[in-house]
C-alpha cells in the first residue's frame, strides 16, 4: 500500500535539497574559491576563511538532512520500510514548517524555498 502524500513529500524534499545545493554552488559559492579548492575560502573583507567554510558546510548539510528526511518519507510511503510514528511525523512536519517560516522571514518572502518547505509539511500532515 502506498501513501501518496508521503511519497510526494519525500520526492519534493529530495528535489529541494538537490536544487538548494546546486544553486548554492552556482549562485553563492562559485566566485569564493580559488583554483582547485573544494571549500570556498575567499569571503572578501566580510568573512574569514573559517567562517566561510562553516557557512559552506552548513549549506550542504542542510541539503543532506533534507535528503534524509525525503528518504524516510519515501520509506513510509511504501509501507513497511519505515513505520510512521506520531513523534516522527510531527517532528518532520514541524521542522519543515519552522524552516519555511525562517526562510520566509529571512528573505522577506523573496526566496521560493519557503513554499516548497511548507508544501512538504502540509503533505506530511495530510498523509497522517
């Protein structure tokens, strides 16, 4: 038995993470690294190399957490792979919703990420 809400939420969470990392590299970090550097270290006068390194790591860690949440949702959608518990569902939905609120407030609604995160939260609640 498939829970379509969890399936769509899982796919969306994974896609949001992929877009987040890919666009972050392209739009945020591309001009901040030297030749052959994986981790950007050139933050100009505002950011020290160690500060930029943790921002880069945090940026991608957020994507990885989204992929993990998406994998859990996919496992719940297929039935039997991951048993959905109320604590797990509430933690995931509220995490997505609070993250959406942070993006909405932090960007004054100009970054569309808050929409996708809100949709994932709503789909989790609908699925439960």
